[in-house]
């Protein structure tokens, strides 16, 4: 099949090459096939299209000089975390360079130096997995932190909180964090495989992230995933974990991988090299992936799908916790249930009903409060009330209220509805950063004489804000709620009342 036809089918119709060939064979065109290497080229094309669409700017170089590529010893055995190596380069990070770098929220300090070794066990950020952290041990009493790890042109860069001289050094990867990252990365593969088995081959990975605290995977799906469906996928994923299949880590050429496994192995993105690393978890999931994974699925222990959200039409984001974080998550949920049960004086199993009851009572009380506030305003602004002034056939109401924006809108609606009582109302609230709403009764003397937008703009500076609207209704907000009294006094002075 010509490449351009396959490109268009995928981009315009969402039909992958494998799907196109499968459909063709079912229709009797059994000789149709996809050329070897096409899947990798298509993944590369898609990545370039995404980059062009986002107008991604070329990143500035981290290193000030060219260096030899680093030996990536973490692939030899991901369970080893102590090693010796030679420091071949160290430089201080300039303020300009630091400002151009981005770090995850798991990097708690700003690094001061970058260190390059001839070889390392520190895994650099890539493929959605965060970089390793740990230490460089100078002597028995002194060490410096490795706060993050990245890679640039094959050179692995360690971001540290101190300087190192060239020469030999001992490194220690944070073992607990490394295991947790392996738990999460392995779990992402397993959940993806479980989702495909439950929902079908249309499930594809549209993105992922693996950190120490949690992992996420974005999956293509035509509808929202309910909690019941997430539980089914979670159960299947834990079945895979408990069956403990081996995890094969295979190095092969792109052409051989493409011919053997097809387009689906590139869901994590296009390969960057001619030789690629395949992660195969039993018969459940096969992906091209350069991250760190366990040797058997059972090492994950257990996993939970915490929640799902829709990041765009047709893409569901699943948040996952695995290993120790899964157990910590379960304990945290149990503590929340226990504390809530104690506060409400009910059993955990009765919490939903109790919360629903209190919520309904709260809504009822809020409605009563709102009605009482409206009645108070009515009394203050009618008859002999102290907040209303009648002059030349117009009722002027300038007052402060404790309500939020919704309540203020309701108040103004009540005040300016009756055309037999032409009204100019200016109401302020200290809610948030301060809110002011100005309104006049439409098609009356009040709306003919006063412009709500002009009045608002003349007093909004007292709350360090502004706003807009139309001549009969304007609203604004600010950042100085304590300026509301001054704003209302300014309105009274301007109107000479």
C-alpha cells in the first residue's frame, strides 16, 4: 500500500496501518501489505507534525562543550544502584541556563552544578519517566546531592547541589525512589495492556508520565470511563501482576522490530536510534521503551487506578499508583474515611448517606440565608430604610453586602426590576478581592441619567481593580477588598448624596 494512502487514512480517519491491512484482508485483498520500516517512519512523521503544530522552539544547549556519549550502565541491571565512575566534566549552572531549564515538582532544590561521568547508573529523564536522584560520595563525611538527571546528545547530565573535581567518584542512586519509578513504569505498561484486552485494539497510548508519587497514562477511547469500568481494568491489571509473567528486554533493529511487532510498539513515540529496546510483558503488552522496568510483573505488588479525567475529546487520562504508593494511598483513604466517620458520628459504610443528608441541609440553610439577606436589603432600601435615598424621582441604593457574586446579582435584579421605581444601585462586597456591581432600571429616568460602566470605572480603583459591562449593568473586581467602603463613599460623593 502506498505510504501516502496509509498516512492519510491514519491522519484523516484514525485508521492505523495494521487496521487498514486487516480490513483489506477481510475484504479479499490478501496480497496487500505494509512495507518494512513504515511504522517507524510514520511514528517519526507524527512526532514532527506534533512538533510543528505546537511550534516548539529549539531548546538551548545545557552543556557548554561537546563531550563523549555516556555509557548507560543502568540497562545492565536496574537493581544495582551503587557504582564507581570518572568525572569528566563539571560546570556551574549560569542563571540564564537555569532559567531555561524545567524540572519536575519532585526536584525540591535548585541545582548549582552539572556533572558528567564516563558511565552512570543514573537514569536520565525520558519517555515520560522522571530522572533518577541520589548522591555522589566524596568521602565518608562528605557527599553532594544528585537532584535530577537529563540527557543531551547521548551525554547524561547530573544536576547537583555542589561541585566535583575530575577523577574517580562513587555514585549512589536513591534505591527506594528507583524501585518506585520501576513500579510505576511497569504498571503503566500493564494497565495499557489490560485496557486493550478489556476494551479492544482501538485503545492506544497518547501520552504518559511516571514519577515517584504517581503515574499517568493517556488512552484513546470514544467515551468517558466510569468508575465501574476503571475497576474492571484495574482488576485485570492486578490479575496480570499476580500471574507474574516475565518481562523481556530485547534489543533489536527498527526494521526487525517493525516487521515482527508492527506499528503498535511505537505508542510511546518514535524511536530515536536504529537499535531499539523492546519491553515485552508476557503476551499482555509489547512496546518500544527505554525506561527502567522490573524483570517480572509480580514485583509491582499491587496497583490502583485512582481516577480518570478527560484531557481532550477521545482521550482519557488514568492516574495510577503502584507498589508502596498503592499501599500508602489505601491507608490514606482509610484514614480519611475513619476521620470523616468520627466527625459525623456514623459508620464508614453510612458515610454517603450522612454526607448527602448534611449537604441537603446545608443547601436548605444557604437558601434561607439568601432569602433573609434579600429581605434585609428590601427593608433597608424601601420605605424608611436607611440605605435608599429618593431624589428627583430616582431611588439611589449604595450599600455593602456580605454576599458573593451570585447573591449580588440577585439583589440587583430585585432592586432594578420595577420600572415604577427607577433605581440606581451600587453594591459592593469584600468577597474574594472585592466586587462591585452597578445597575440601573432599564428604560427609566435612572438609565437615561446614569451610565453603569462609567460609574464603575470611576470607583473601581479603590479596590485596585476594574471591570466592564453595558450602560445599564456593569461589574468589576479587584485585589483590595478593604477598599470597598472607600469605593462606595466615592460613589456617594460623585452623586452628591
